[in-house]
C-alpha cells in the first residue's frame, strides 16, 4: 500500500493529537508539519522526526506530492485554508467548527460538495464504539420505537476566557458535538428547540446550557452541556451520559473518560458492555479517511462538512434562544480568577491547557 502524503497546519493541542495518530496509522506519510511559531519545531520532531517542519504553509499547498492537508489551527483560518487546499486538488481533514462565521461554514460546505476530493471534520462521537453500540441496539427493535434522546456532558473543563474566542461559547465549542450526535441518533433534522442558559462568574457568554425540542420524525430530545461542574471543588468529577429511550426499552452510556459502559435493556436482551473510552477517537478518523482516499469509497461513518455546519448552526440557534429567555448570572469574577489560577497550575484534571499556547 502506498502511503498518503499529508501536510499538517497547526501544532496546538489538537494538532499534535492528530499528528500522533497520523504517524501511527499505516495509511499516512506525514511529509510536512507547519506552525507560525518556530518553537513548535521541537514538538513536531518529537512526534514525527522524518517530517519537514515549516512556518510557510505554501510549502504544503504548492507541493504536488501532498495529497491531503490537515487543518488544526484556529477556526478563523480554516475557511480560507480549506479553499486553498481544494483549489490545489487536495483532500482535507479539519477540526470543528469548519469556519469562524456561519456563512463561511456554508460556503465551505458548497466547496466540498463541488469537489471530488474527500473532506472530513473531527466530529469525534460519530467514531466512538459506544455511540455505534447505542444506535445499533436502538435500530435492532429491542427498545421499540425510539422516542426520547437525552444527552448530558458536564465537567469542570475549559473555563471562560481560555481560547474560545474563535470556537464560540461552551455550547458551541464543545456542545456542537452533542448537537451532531443527537441528530445522528435520530436520523432526522431538528424541528423545534428551546434553550435556557446561565452566565457563570459574570462572564459575557453562557457557560451552561440546556435545550430540548423535537425532530421532524417526532423524536424528542434534551441536551445539557457546560464546563461548570465543580471548577473549584477539592476533588473534581463529572456527569456524562447518553440515553436512547424507546416505547419498549432503553439503552444508555456512561463513562469516566477511561472506560465507557453501555447498558442495554431491551424487550428480550439485557446486556452490559465495558470497553476503553477512546478519548477523541482520532485514530478511527485517520483510519476511515485513509480508507476513503485509498479506495475511492467514502465510509458511512466519515463526517462531512455539512454535518459540522448543521451542528454549528443549531448550537448558535440555541445560544441565541437562551439569550431571549432570561440569562441570569451566578458567581463572581473573583471566582473566575481563582479558576484560571488553578487551571494554569494544574498538572492533572479536565481539559488542561496546552502549555505551549495557553489553550
């Protein structure tokens, strides 16, 4: 098998995660790594010693040997770089959101849909073993008609002011993953929605949001997301689950970021499955994208730019709705300063900052 040459742009926390998995995957040959910060060269060579480090992204776009570009820098740069990559005849792997502004996201969608090159985005829950297990069990008929989808993800996580400027508030930056997977479970488009949120520590944007509504096929949902779960607690923990509830049974998932547990309670089957959580499942994304380029056949689980744009648009819609429905504030700016200090000095915990970029 001839390996696919790829150039990586952006070597922050997520860029390095992708780089590690690309190096480990047999489909890929990382030819270039690129970052505007020349000090990132050391981190690049630690992971991919044979790759050429550059601060000039044109080296990647202009090299005819490079078949694919990985875009992992900030969201405000993604739309223009996606356009450059597609113009250069290259495939694209991208972080979410695919652009800073919603209109640019839909412009990028049209670019993808007008090219024969494969483009994908890191909507990591689509590649998780547990979401596949939930969906497969629901589709088996064991829970009857799927009626209710409930998703909750609350951790201490990233706090306000820690690099969200281009990805948006908590419910957009992180929450769009749950907006996307909820739609994937329902296999339908969103119809109605209502949101309530709160501004924590007097920050300008909501940092906890709960929304509920219906899909066009009649399934109802609720999604709760926030990085507000015990930021200053002595011993930090989290609350994360997914439930698919049907007319006859249900299936649910919980995890501790190390092990995921899926509990199936069907009409004829009761089963419990425990497996490693899988973190961001970037290894799976790299594998699926490698298969797509090598075979010319797009795997079903490989997310499209359209999926990211729909999730982004709906996350923004719920944030806008929350602002119309009374947006109270709790906590103080002084507490936020304490949180920032704690997280800046933490060596173990949730959503730790990248020491190289402070994001």
